[in-house]
C-alpha cells in the first residue's frame, strides 16, 4: 500500500473504534455558549490543537473543512455560520464520513440551534477539493496535512489556495518537529498516519505555505505535542514535537517577502516622540507595536540602540499592545 492508503485504512479503523489518546483527544474542546459537544465527537477529536478562532468567524463565512474526523470542528464552525451548506466537510474515508454524519445527527438533538444541513459532507481529498475556484472564505484542517509527504503537502496547500477567495484564510493546526525527523521514522507509514513521523520543522513548514502563494502567516499558538523518546523510537536523543496553530492569508506576497507574525513587538526608545521607518511602521516612544518577524529584523538592524525587539510569544491575533 502507499502511505496514503495506510492512512486511510488506519482512519477507517479509528472511525469504527475510537482510539483514546490519539492526537489530543484527551483535551477539552473549545467551549462556546449554547454549544454541546456529543460524547462520540469528543472521543473522536483527532486533532492536535484548534482551527476554530471565534474572533475571525463573523459574517457567516463559508468554511471548507478538510478531513471531517468525528465532526467536532465542523460543528464548531457551523455554530458561527448557522445556515445550510455553511460548512462543507471533505473526507476520503467512507467510514469516517458515516461516523461524522451520525455524530452530527446526535448534535442536532443536543443543540436546538443546529440542523445537520448546516454541514454538507462530501467525498473528496485535499488534493482535489470538489469546489470552485475562489469560492470559500476559510479552508481549515486539523492534524491532517502533517501526514503528507513534502511534495503532497505542497499539492494540498496549492489546492487550498485555489479555492479560497482573495483575502481568504487557511486555518491549520499541525504537529511540527523541533529538529528533522530521521528517515527510518518518516518511512514508517503507520506512525505517519498517527501524526508522529511526518512533521516538518517550523522553518520547512512555513516555507512551503509561502511557496504555495500565501503572503501572510499569523501564529495563533505553539506548544508541546508529543515526545518521541530515544528508546521507543530508536533515536540518539529524545525528539520533541510541537503543535502549531496558524492562519495563512491569501494576499499578495510583498516584494521583500511574506509577513510572518509570531507575537514580536518593536519598542522605540529614542529621543523623539515617535519613529517612522517610511515603510508604514510608526513607533510611538515606549509603546510596543506588533510587527512581523521580517520587519522586526529590519528595525533591529537599522536602530539597534534605539529599538527593542521583544521575543516571539507564538500567540498573535492581530493588533498591537492593547
């Protein structure tokens, strides 16, 4: 079998018999007023973080969710769209589509506001999304793209870019590796299906997103995910995997490169009341201003004695100090 066939077989198994402890299934799902998550959905929460960011879901967006899983995040997105077809869920594994449909029927009995028509489940995969060009506001995936080998990841990212409207957002949560994963683990197809051996480093992951055409990336969260210990995985030393939540915008890539926001700020401490870099960044003396990593490096190089650059918080959701 190919590694994708191995992954499909694995997720057929866990659709029929939920595997407790897979990804972050033990974590508490996002709490929203009036939203009840059915127990079967919680048991099938095969994700490593969240792609649902409430402050970004105004105006009833059309969401394309890739890899429906047990339907948990599809239900959460439907909470904001609340209309027929507001969420389109794409899933290649028939058993998982059937499980998600059952779970959404249960959700309808536990949530008075929800109708199963709010989520349209379609057969398909990340490489051939069954929707038109520039037709959705948001594409989301949780702990799926890390399974793909690098060239397939690029295909999936470009396909997400194709279906997004201009200014649309690709919202992802994936494991990343703190150093390159050895070849013997990358080639273990079952470990790859379990989201344990396909992760790229942060630098490789973000580079592929930018190469697919996304001009801006915002990091929403970065935290420990799993430890590949040296004895179990035949490694010279332990290898930490992290979970990265990010939002990637379909906007033009600036001439000097894409903007990646990781929570850095720039603080001007010079003798004037403000500093203007003549490139759109105005820094008031003593007040932190959110900047992308690219701008942070330029400002630090231009005025090292007058501009302080704070470390990445890995938690950025727009705006400045307030």
